[in-house]
C-alpha cells in the first residue's frame, strides 16, 4: 500500500523581505492516523524547512499557544487531526484579526493588554489573614462561573469575531468572559474596578452577538453568553435602585 | 531612544485587514448579517406606519399591505433569532437552582405568541 501523503499550505511572511504574506506548499507523509496539524508543521520544520515560524508548547490543548486558521477556521493545531481533512490539502494561516510578525506568528500585545485591563484575578477590599481560614464555596457557587474559568487565552474567539476584526478597540470575547468569571466568584469584590472597562462603549456594548466566539472555543467556554449576561446585569444595575451594589 | 530600541528595532508587522466579503465566508456570519439586515425593512415599515398614524389614515393601503406581507418573514426571522437567544442571556435562579435555558426560551415564545394574540384580538375588536 502506497504511503499516504498530504499537502500543507502554510503562510510565509518574512518582514525583512516580503510585502505581504504568501502561501507555500509542503507535501508531507501522513504516516499516523493520530497526526495533528501541529505534527505536520513540526515535520516541515524538522525535515523540509527549518525557517518556518509558529508558536506551540504543550501539544495537548491546555497552553493555548498553537491557535491558527486551519482551512479558514480558528483551531488549536494540536487538536486538528489530519484525518479530518485528508485527502484534501490543509491551509494553515496565522489567526485572523491580528498583526502578523512572521509566518504563522501573530502579535498578541493587544490581547495581553486587554486581558490585563479586566484584572482577571480575585480582588478583595481587605485581605483576610491566612489564619482566619478558607473562603468557603459551595458547588453551586462554583457552577456559576466554572465554564468561564476554562478559558486558556488561545485567542481563537478573537480570530472568529468580526466585530473585533472591524474594530480592534473592542474589548473582545475572552477578556469579557474572564471578567465575568471573577465577577461571579463569591470570593471576589472587584466588580466596580472592572466595570469601567467592561461596561465601556468598546466593551460589552460593542458586541452585536455574532456568537462565533462560542462556536470556535476549544474549551467549551461561551464568551457570547458572558457578554450578553453582563449586558443584562449592567442594565439592571443601572435601572434598579438596589442594583448598584458593591 | 533607548539603547535596546537602537539595537533591536521593532519588527515590521503585517496588518491584517478584514475583507469586504467576510460575511460570505461562513454560514454563521451570513445568518448574523441577515439577522441584522432584517432590522432595516422593519424600521421602514414602522416609519411608514407612524406616518399613516400621523395622517390618521392609510395613505397607500394596497402598497402598505404588500410591503407588510414582504416584511412579515423578516419580522418572524428577527423575532425567532432574538427569542432563541434568550436562554443564553437570561440567567435566573428559582429556589437557588438555575432555570433551564430551554424553559426560558419557551417562556419567551409563549409571551410572544400570547402578546400577538391579545394585540390581534384587540385590533379585531377595535375594527369598524
């Protein structure tokens, strides 16, 4: 039986030479049914073209480093199996909506700034000393925010969001989902610190509920839900006399 | 300029631009744009209705009837998509247990159908 092969078309962009990204084709062996797109890129880098640049780390869908456009859809390349595409060729491009540094590597500065701006950590008005014991939470309390805490900051949701693509001032899906994750945490008291960012015109109100962010999320987070629920909460906090709580 | 910036100038980034036809590249994008577009004929229909109310008569009854029929599928599609999303948006608890999104969506559709029936009957009752 002849060896199976597959064609990978990868974006190449050298900022010192190229005016714009271009696609380069690589014909590689498809020797194992468990091969993923990241394996194909690693094969190319090891055997065909060592200059190909891309980000990756854990290879198991945890670190969120290897997000790329695979045949036009934002995917973690460690979780995109070649068998799902073969015998068609696979086009691998950098995530949409971000500036490209080189080949498949995007500039994540804007996302990192937005992520930090929503203070995705537990904020206390006054820290309780360690000796005072734990902050108790019931399973029901954790269920309120559990799914939003699954976010791995892979930025696939930003690549899928046409609102962010058209206006990169938009706070975006993942940052809002993480803000909601902490706002819903019974241990947190930082809602008022996050609200000026989240409730800004470029925050939740910029979202027009395309919903594709939730479709592409590899961890089952529903950022669109987080944004719409935050809109409702913000409105109620504004309208109801008791809503402007701490 | 710092010494670091002199020795390591910032890389020249390729700025990605959203293509004008982005909404044709994905079924979800297309349905989203369709959903947003339906607001336009509905807004025109409403302005027309307001004008007729200000004139206290139907200025062009046949044309308005035809346009209303044209707008009906847009109104139904917009309402359907909007109400279907209610399960994602509304997050309420009863007796400390979250209400199922399906139940929330069903309640929205029930209110919609109920409201339509009440308004319809009211209009029939008011009709000369």
